[in-house]
C-alpha cells in the first residue's frame, strides 16, 4: 500500500537534489529562462523559480514577482515535457574511420522499451 503524501519543506530541496543526482538521476524542473518559466535539467535546487509566477491570458504570458518564495507556484510555461521525455533527436549509432577500417558504436544508452 502506498504511503501517504507529505509536504517537503523548501529547505530540504537541496538535500533531495543531491540524493537524486548521487543515485544517477537527471533532475528536471521549472526554471526562469528567456523571460519564461521553462523546464530544464537542473544542477541544484537554487535554479528553481523561487518567488516567480506568471500572468496568462489570451495571447499573453508574463513573468511577475510573487509576494512569497514558493518554488512551484506557477502554471505551465510555453514548453511541453514531451521535449525532455522524448527528445526530437537521439544518436542511434556512430562510425569512425580508423587505420583498421571503420569502427561503429551503438547508442550511449539503450533505447527505452515500451
């Protein structure tokens, strides 16, 4: 049976990031970039959009400073998570010419199975 949900204090986010990265995970989350809140690989919890929010409307998207320091109190930005989960380009193999002929190598990591 799943454990009940809990609330993580913002002061614990750096520890969570470190634990995930130590286990080999890539941490992806919202960050302020190019005048918007975008999804990107994050190196630390300091890159989260603390205190930033967005105002949206018909054809309108603007960043604004919030009165709090919440890290996840924003709506989705102009980007889809699909770009990160399913990148438009992935190396399938590569070839290098060597003195002995041609050497081919496979992908850096195996493709995901469904």
